C-alpha cells in the first residue's frame, strides 16, 4: 500500500495553476503606455524627428481621434505643435541657449492666437484626463508620466516664447514630482527620468537671483545627477530617448563639455541625417570646441546639402548662414562674414528677430570694410518700425558713429 501523501491538496494545486494567467514572462510589463508602441505612433515620431511636422500631425490627429481618452494621444499632438512653432520662429537656434544670455534678452515672438489656443487646450486636456485617471487609480504610472510630460512641454513653450520663467519653473518642478511618483510605482519607467534630469540640471544652472525670483530657492539641483538622469532616459526610454539626447547635448554644450556634446550630436545626426537642426548643431559644436575652420566647412556643407531637393524639410537657412558668418568673423574673414550675415537677413522665412540681428552684424562688417553707405543701409533696416526692436539701440549708435570693433 503506497504511503499517504503529505500534500493531499497537491493535485488540486496543479489543477488550479493551469487555470491561472500565465506568468509575467508571457505577459511582459511594458513600462510605458501600450499606445507608445503602436506602428502609427512610431511612424509619426520618425517623421517628427526628421522635422516633417505636418506629416507627423496628420497621423497623430488620426491616433487622437481613435484614442480620445488616452492622454498620450494628446501629448503627441502637443509636442509636435510646440516644436513646429518653435522651429518656425527660429527658436530652435541652440546658440541662443548655449549660455544664460537668453534669460535677460526679451525678444518678441508672434505666435498666432490659433496656435496658442490649440497648445493651451491640449495641455488642459491632458491635465483633465490624467487627473481623472489618477482619481480612480493613484498608482497609474502611465497617467503620472503623461501629466508630467505635458507640463514639461508646456514649460518649454512658455519659457522660449513668453519668457514666463516663474510659471515655467513651477511647471518643471511639478513635472519632476509626477515623474518621481511614476518611478516609485515602476522603477523601470525609464522615460520618467527625462523630466527629473532636465529640472535638476536647470535649477543648478540658474543664477541665484533668478532662482529667488521664480520662488525655487529651496528646490535642489545638481548638474551631474541631471546629466545622469538624462542618460537613463536616453538609453532605456520608449518615448523620450531622442529628446533626452538632444537636451543632453545642449546641457553639455552649456557647460563647455564640447567633445561629449559632439559625440551625442553626431549620433543623432547619423540616426536622423535629414534632420536639419541635428546637422546644424554639429557645426555649432565644432565652432564652440575651437575648430573654427572645420566648422566653416561644416556650415557650408549643411548649406550645400540643403540645396538638394527634398533632403531637408523646410531648412531654416538663416541659422546656418548666421553661424557661418559668426565663425568667419572670429577668423577675421570680414568680407565673407558680411556676405553671410546678408544672406541670413535675406532668407524669406527668417524671423524678424534673427533678420535684424543679421542686418546689424552685416552693417558692422561693412563698417570694418570702410563701406559706410552699405553699413548705413543695414542699420536703417534694423530701425524699421514694428517687429523686433532688441537691436535698435545698437543700430542708432552705429548710425552716428561707425563700428570699430571686431
């Protein structure tokens, strides 16, 4: 007679396990909203990263119609609309942000009311949807990330367009809080590290007077931790790797770590060779690293490549011409610099702000070339009424006295 089993319920246990769901190995945790992995979303992001904003929006509009209650569907639209506006306003000129001077230079940015309203409406929609989801399930990492992502994107918009530093700093801090909460729920939610990294680095970089003004004196910041956070999202994220690498390159440039910034930027250029800004940034970083002659060759290559039909989508050539002229100016190539600045000013889609910067610089170069009539024409164009007036005082000065610097 066989001995009694010490586990008489074992057969029942075996039967029960056959009725239970398969273990997580068969149902992997995604650590992201499943919508982020769908083919239409991935296709729209590829278009976005090649600066084909209009084509990306067509797909994203359809995704949003099919997923009206998913906050990430609205976030895709929000991000594309914001960056299309920034690109068209020449606000993706990274030279403008490489140092803290943009904090004190107030330039007028004319965003249409229709574009502004759409951006504000989408931000509010994401807030509403995520608040509702979190009221039902406070441990929804996807909702926390989506809410923080929208706050972060909106903070970028009001910082660069409106110079609303106080509101942007608070939104950035709130985005960090949402992202930290998502990581507490799911430590592998790698996309969440981007908002944390940006906020940590940005706070550590702000002058003390500005930190006081925006009310974040007690908020901690650490540049090295911020860069490490960005590397985590760049290496392991689903939604944020390209954005994280782009910001990482900008922050490294801000701190003068040009070789590291160039390594990141060349990787982005290799992955997205039709992204005009990525290609242009390689030239900017080469210049900043101190290899001006190589930078001149790279700027010229970007301009030549832009002449190939369809290679870049809507290349903002004023940025390349201005960067080229600035570099030539540094090497005392005054005649070449005058030509480059003039070309920058003549680009049909140039923002008024950049056009007048280029006109003023061109006038300075003509003064150095002792071509006073040409210099006066440039200064007079800077002083045309309406539009950006940030260069007006300098233009009035040089109308009276020729520029004699470098």
